[in-house]
């Protein structure tokens, strides 16, 4: 299909969600990044875009051969993406060899560059394509309450983290039934955090990067955002109770089990 209008609904969604990230204070400065693997597009779709060619990934991702991924630009703010989603994002087209790529962009008469997390995003998309059909979206953001929560000295295992978050609200049990993966602090942008994240994707769709932020995959950007939002709300309520000077009562094990049975098909 040669018509870029096929992507218009995606740009509308991108504008809406990146606006929420900014409004909620989850996207200070140029924090966060988003990527979406596209369907029903080809090189022809982007014929009116400018192109940067002869680019090469650090290592091949054969699963992404001939795939196109929309991704946010390095240094671009979510508040800018919200206003001009097309101009502050680009399309990465991976070659048939799985290692060469081109960048298609519309903006400003000068080339924009993808987020420095491009290799991590693409490696994750390769894994998602092969292991989680329909999961085409990656969102990394800085949800304040979850980050504060991750500084709690007791919140250092997935079991404790998830039980604490689930106990705070029935909705969290229902809409985040697999909870969060947990990755202890790593310096941002290094290959260790990328590899740990890829490993976690086998069992989790949302991951807490300790003292840094959240990483979520979804069938849509809205879904990835919603799950982080639900988990962040629980973290915020937990911190509010602690700040008010009491330990939250929390849902009992029996109450959580009942929710898991009654709403077992939600949040999957
Ligand atoms: Zn970050």
C-alpha cells in the first residue's frame, strides 16, 4: 500500500499517549521512548519521506528482515511528539539481511536520529515477533510513583513487588495479572539492561527497571500505557498510605484469589 494515510490512526494514538506521558510527569526533558512494528506497509508507503540509507545495526536481527518500525527520535520530547507525532518520529526499515537499515523521516529539512535505544528496541521487537504474536509496541517511560516505590529497600524481588502492588487495588489484580518483572539497577542504555529485559520478556509484559522507570510491551500503545498506569496507581497508593503513617491493610490472599478466578480472562 502506498498511502501514508494508513498510519494516521497510529499518529493520533501516539499524539494522545505521548501527551499523557508528559502531563503525568513521566516524561521530563526527553525521557522515554516508543516504538511500534508496523503492518501492511512497504517501502512504497514512505515514498514521500526523506531517506537516510546505508545504516548498519551493531548486530543482525534476522527476525526483523524486511520489517518497518516506527520509533521516537533521540532528544525529542514527549510534549513535542504529542503536538507533531509525524515530525518527531521516524520509520526504521530493516533490510532483507536483517542488519542494514534505512531511516524514513518527514521533518524539518534535516535528518532526525532514532532513540539511542534503537538496538534494544529492535532486538525486543525481534523477540516479540517470534514469541508473542500481536505484540507490536514497546513503551519506556519514567512513572514517578513506580520509580519512588522501587527505591523502597524491601522492594527487591518480583514476589514482594507484585504482591504489594496487587494488594493495593482489585483493578491491579485484574488488569496486571502477570505483574511486573524486576531488573535491579543498571546504568541506563547499556547492553546488560537490554539483555536482561529481553530475557524477562519470556514471562512478563511489563518490567520495572529499579530506580529508573518502566518498560512495557503491548498489542497497542494504549495497552502498554494502561498497564503501566494501573501499576503506577497501586505504587502511588502504597506510598500515600506509608506517608500517612500506616501500613496499608491490603486485599487478603483469599480476596486476591477470588479476583483471579472471577476475572481470569481480563488483562491477558
Ligand atoms: Zn529512561
